[in-house]
C-alpha cells in the first residue's frame, strides 16, 4: 500500500458540505483515510475575482496505482458536479494528488508530486499539519524549507 496525500478544495456552494461529501465518496471507493487536516480558508489562487476557497489535505493508503487513483478522483469530482471550464476557476470540488509515496511520476494525465505544491501555502500548511516530516522527492526539501521559500502571499486561516 502506498501512503498518498490528497488536497481537497472548493469555493462554490456549501463548501464545507462539499469537502465532507468528497471524503465520504473517497471512503465508498475503499480508500482508507488515516488523517485529515483542519479546514483552511484562503483567497483564490491564480484568478483573484472569485469566492474564497476552503481547503484541506488528507492522508490515505491505497493499493491503486497513481493513474487508477486519478480515475477514481475524476469520477468523484464528476459525481459532485465538477465542471472543468477554466483553469484555476471556481469549482464545487477539486481533488489533487499531492504526493504518492516517494514516487516521481510524469505522464500526459498526471504529474507527481503535484507541480505547484511548493507554490501554494493552502497546500503546504495543511500538509505540514498531518505530515510534518514529509520530504519533496524532486526538490529535496522538507515542509519547513518549502514554506520558508514559498512566495504565496495569500492568508491561510483555520476555519475549523
């Protein structure tokens, strides 16, 4: 089984309910969730004129390979009504694979570790909460080092 970190977020509808539903749907796919960060609220990243996001990070264990896991995630997003209309646009739910063990994986569909994770405090802060010793396998930096170099100025505040 692989230790995997997923980032969940959304800024449309009942944001807390959407995060909770996504977690429930992951569990129904026989994905074992072993840690869930607090919920954090942040301004949108990439496009500023949209509602604030709620974000969290979860740790799971999975027997699925990275692309099989991605297919399950995309299915859950679709079930929840996710429409991929605009890069970094508003969304009901977004589930990203942040890390998949210590693997480095690149394909047309998927890049692991997530290529922007070191640029996003809304990923780094909840990831540090549940995996304070996590180490980036490409950048060869730990969470504290990634946070100290992160130029993201968005305020990340704990909602719950």
